[in-house]
C-alpha cells in the first residue's frame, strides 16, 4: 500500500507541472474576441425595431447583445492585462497597479465603444 503513494505523488506532480501557452495565444484570442464583437455589432445594426413586437424574434438580438458584450469585456480585460504585463518598471504596488489597470480598462472601453 505504501508503494502506491510515492508513485501517485510523482504522477500528480508530473500532471500538475506548469505548461507554457503558445506564443501566439494572445494574438489569436484577441482576433477571435474582436471578430465576435464585430459580428454581434453587425447583427444588432441589422436588427429592425418593428420586428420586436413578436417575442419569437427576440432570440437573435438578445444572443448578439450577450455574446458581444461578453466578448467586448473579455477583449478589454485582455488588452489591459497585456499592457500591464508589458509596462516597464514592474509592479509599483497594489494601488498603483489597480489605478493603472482601471485607466487601461477605461481607455480600451472608450476605444471599443467609439469604434461603432
């Protein structure tokens, strides 16, 4: 029974070893989120207000609103995180990092909302 414990611990340690993500993961994720946001915006632009009288027509605009909002929020957070990691000087403290992140999120949100 004691022989299985070291083997189990070794297997667990090997399974939980850190894995480096692919180098182009951020670019691919940003491209995908941008694409989803643009498709949702296009869907909402094509939507006709007169069609809202029938509740059966609510699914597409609602899905576009939810998915576009989630993708836009993810894109804002991804860009703010990327900018925080690439800033020179490292972390100056929790407060400075939080302030910088809040400014970045605001800037990216204004960019995305101003684009449409």
